[in-house]
């Protein structure tokens, strides 16, 4: 041990590497101030540190690098820290609390997304729409400064434009605060966010009652809708809309299909990435087989429904949807096509378990369903029955 001085520090070079080529670091402890030391890395960086046992554990606190920080400045800073520790303080946890106290909504949201590896791209997009869209002016605000009153006021303001968006935004904010509860602590190890300010909406019964959409294409509208889709100039968009109607798939599940998911020999197709995380294999009806066979004969890439603009899959064709809706005088959304398929299948008295299997609906509370293995061939007839009904409505209108 020796007293750390400028001349002492300047003459010390980085430690030599080991025989295997790995670098080591060297510690030089100050003889005049126990706990004050210099650390020299194998790369040559020289940093001042404080070493001290805090609550029985040896902790090292980096004061800063030599150069920007002089030896005497570092010694004074070390005196302060060691004095604080001697008085029962814990600079490490105090610094951690200070960082936690200053975390912003954007930082907490980014941390939340980082831990949620299970979220799909569409879900992340919706979450960002809430935080970085509806709460954009809050992103730089400290999380500790977002109060119950602010939450209720913003919920009311957003609700003046859209009840659904107001609710969805606050649900995401609630999730961020729940994440922060586990992530950020004070110097005593207690959560800084023991109370979630979004809970005010439940306590005051302020959540908006948003009825679930129930729109669909009615049987007598199917012909007009179908004939209008045939007027679309882009064949891929037309086929994509037909595929959604005749399968009941979610829009992203159909859009992301690649040719490796299609088995024209077995007349089946598989959606590998579904909402419930389980691959979903379905049979092709005659209509679906003809559609996919025709597309396969002229395919040029990996996507079944490729984008005309990028090398990726087809994005939501809003312009085409609007055109078909106008031509047919049948307002609809892509999810309405799924509701239409479900409603038709239910009206045909397709057995409940077969219907759930077609739609890839999973009820964790249904123990019996867990023992039933639905082979794709057992779903072929129900799938064909839905197709025949749709085609019958179209043909009956001619």
C-alpha cells in the first residue's frame, strides 16, 4: 500500500497480460485513506474507487476516471462517501433510488417492452400507439410525477374522442406501472410504486363501457361483396380478402403465410405463429385449394400474399377495403370477415369442439378439450360446409 499521488499514478503502466493472453486489472490501495483505491485495467484505464463493506457485503463504488478526475478531487469524494457509510448510509442503494426516482415514462415503457419477449409486433404497435401517441407529452415526465388525478383527467380527455382508445391507453399505462413496481426500489428495498395511479379508474368506476364490435357481412350481402372484390385491380389483394372470408383467420395470420406453410398435396396449410402460441393446421376446402394452386403456379417469392411495394407480406389494404365497401354498399373491416365465417359456421350447427378447432380458440378452463385431438381430416368436412354455404349465397344471387 502507498499513498496515491499524481506522480505515483502517472508512472504505473497497465498490467502485463497472462500467458494465455487474457488481461487482468491491478488494484492500488491508498495507505492514508483506507477504502480509497486506484484500479488500472488491462487496457490502461485508470479509475478511482471506494471499497467498503456495507451490510456485510463488500461493495466497490467507482468515483470516476483519472484524468477528468484528479487524485485530490477523488480523495475528497472518497472522504464524503466513507463518512456517509460510517454513519450508516448506503451510497449504492441511494444512487439506485436516485436513478429510480428520475426514471421517465418512456424509459419505464422501454424497460417493460424489453422484458415482454412474448409480445407480437402488432401488439407492440398498439402499445406504442397508446404511450407514444396518446401520452406523447408524458413520455419525458418522471414516472413518480404521474398522479391519480393526472391519470383520471387524461382518461376523460381521451374519452371525449374515443372511449375505446382511452381505455386501451390506460390499460397499457397500468401495465407499465405494474412493471415499475417490481423494477424500481428505494434505498430500503421497497417499491417506489406501491400504488398504481391507474387504479383510480377502477375505484371511481371511470372505465368506459365499450361494447364489442358485432358487425359482419350478412348472407344476403355476400354476393354484392364478392362481386365488388372481383373489380379490384390487384389480384393479390382480392385473393387475400377471399382467403380471410373462407378461412376465418386473423388478418396477420393470413398475411404472413409463406409457401412453406402450404401443402398442396395434403391440401392443408399451417399458421405457425398464432395468438395462443400454438401452430394451427387447417384443411383446404375446394375453393381454397383452387385459390392457392393458382397463386402457387405464378409465385415469385416466399410470401403467399406478397406486398406490391416491399419485399415483405401484404399490409392491411385499407384502400381496397374502402373501395369494396363503397361498390357493394357493405361497410366492413377485415375482422368482420372472421366474424362472418364464425357466424356462418355456428349457424350450420358445426360441433362445438370442431368450431373451436377451426378458429383456434383455446379455453384453459375446458379440461375436456385438452384430451380431444382434432385431426385435420376431421375438420375438412366442416370447412367445406362453410365454403359451400358462402358459394351458395353468391350463386343464389345470380
